[in-house]
């Protein structure tokens, strides 16, 4: 039994790890690496192994940094099953097509410039047709229903509490008379967050692979996040400005809609128009409606008493480009939620370009902002930022709320491991975190006592014993 750490190792993007048992190759996640353009293309196009040699792929959840390179893998020869939760399959049906569309548009835009310079055209990493073809291999499953992945490999999904359909994968492995129980957290959620249930505690695990996105940091409590959201909305309304919220189309947007709905029902904020300007977010919200089995008790009760938590009188879903452009002419206070969450692509760029020079407006950042992204530049409150080829002065207010993070913080991760380790857990591998975060979490895990804790490097292969 061997495990190779390929992507999201001492970084937070491009999640991918390869397990070998009884001669079968099984991939955990196949995420798209996101960073500088040339490096991203090189890393996403070449896997370092033969995709045709894989037996199966086990997908923890639908976020693009975990699922976004599946069409490339399939096009390169992988023809096995892709096991995931049913909600994850439904989300990927929208998200992978959206990812392909963005890449096709990006290639077309760059090729206009390359043609003028006499350079050969580039092709997108994968096309919409590739994305659709990969969906044929998805197998949607349910929580806590064991299934066979390959000879000697039996898996069970447990709720990771990170997003709709996110899963902790527990694998019972058997090879040549040896048995081992391995758990892969994928992305582990925070307790007490809206809509999604808390992460499940798994037991009797020998080896754990755990994420570390917030390995050195703690979040504000959910109650504090709700109070901060209330304050920020009211301040923007009093200034007569717009509140621009870059938010990931999956999870964060639906959480904000749910929270704003509750605040309006309690009359804690004024009845301000809210625009969800992201075709992907609109499609994903429909998927959320289809999977109430993933809701926590509070969201289920809210659904029973108040109807649709993602649809109310002041909420407007924007689909067309024409409707999106009209938002530039909104002069009264309004809330505009648009993707992407790190401000690297999508309609949010146009809203920021048209809004951040006005001191009446507010930009609210509600998620992690990776280095070198526009979102990080806004987070750092640079006096000027580049948007769509122009340098725009930043005069708008910039606020942050980290209480809506879909990831467990340092305390949440340590408490989860403390609760699940029992007397059997011996070895922990720390992945999916910038190096500083991964090393900090590893130090905290060692302080629990009785654990061998390793922070692998990209490409490391270890024997599972």
C-alpha cells in the first residue's frame, strides 16, 4: 500500500493524491491548480502518471480546486468510475461546464492578441464537450453507505460539513493479509455554520490525511459574523452606496442569501434589493434546492416555516449579460453578490471596476484571498488595483468577515482530530494548506501526543503501514 501526494501539498490548490493497493491506482480528487497562467497550464496539462492506469477516482466535493481537472484526466485516458456524493455529481454538472466555458473564452481572448503578434493560437485546457463527456463516469452515492472501489478497497462517505455534498472518505484497505483504515478529510467544515451540517466524527482510523487551510488561524464565531454582516449592510445603506460581495458561486453565495433573508425577516437590516449576478450561482442554487437531505436542523426548520430560503421578494437572480450591465446604473443602495470569490474572473470584475472608486460603496470579502489575486490586493487595501487592464483607485470601504469560511479553523481541526483519534490513530499527513499553515497545524497535532505527524512535499510517496 502506497500513497503519493501530488497536488495541494504545501499549498491550497490542485488537490490530488494517488493511492496504490493490490496493483490498483485510486485517485483522491483531481483539482485544478490555480496560479500564474503558464505554471497553471503546465501543471494541469501533465499529471506525472498515466491516467489510463487508474482504476477509480474518489471525489471529496465539487469545488474546482478538487474537481476542476477531471475533464483533462478523462481526455488523457482515464475511463474508470468517479465516486462521489449525489449532490457533488449534480454540482459538478454545472461547475465543470462553467469552468470549460471560462477557459474557452480566455483562450479566444488571448488568441486575438497572439494573432496580432504573429504567435500560434493556444487551446483551452479542456472544452465544454470534454466536461460533458466526463460526467458519464460519475457515480452518485449517499453518506454512510459502504461501496467497493477496487479489490481490497471498500469506502464510505461521511459528511465533511464543508459544502453541499462534501465528504470525508474512510477506506478499509486489505492487501496480502494486511489491513489498514485510512481517512481523507478533503476539506473539513466549521461547526455551527448555516445550512450545512457539522462535520461527522469518524472512528477506528489508523492513518489520516487532513487539510490545513487555516492551520494557524481562528475564525470569529457565527454569531459575530452575523452581527458584522448586519453592521456592514446598515453602514452601506446609510452612506447610500452599494455593497459589492465577491463570493464563490457554490456555498458562500447560498450562505449569504440565507443569512440576509433571516436578517430581513428580523428587521435587523433594511429591505435592500439583493442581486445574485452569477449564472453559475443561479444554477448551483437550484441544486441546493434539490438536496434538503444535506441541510442541518436549523435550515430544515427555516425551510418548513418560511418557504424557500433562497428566494424572497428583495432577491433577484441575474442570468443575462444585459441584466448584469444594467446593475452599473443602479443608484440606490443595493447588494450585489457575484463570482469569483477571489476576484480573478467573472462578472465581479466589472462590478468592482465600476464601484471601487466611489467612497460611498463597500467591498465585502467573505473568503480566503490567495496571494497575487485581485481579492488579496483589495484585502491589503492597496491605493490602486489593476482590473481588466486598467488601474483603478480604491476609494470604497473594504470590509472582511471570516466567520463564513467553509473551512474549519485551527481550533476546529485540532478538536476534530482530538475527538476522532481514539487509541488507534497513529499517523497523520497534513495537506491542503500554504506551507506556514500546514507546519503550524502539524505542530499543534504533535502537541496532542501519541501521533506521528508528517507534512509531505509535492511528489512524496509513502508506504502505508
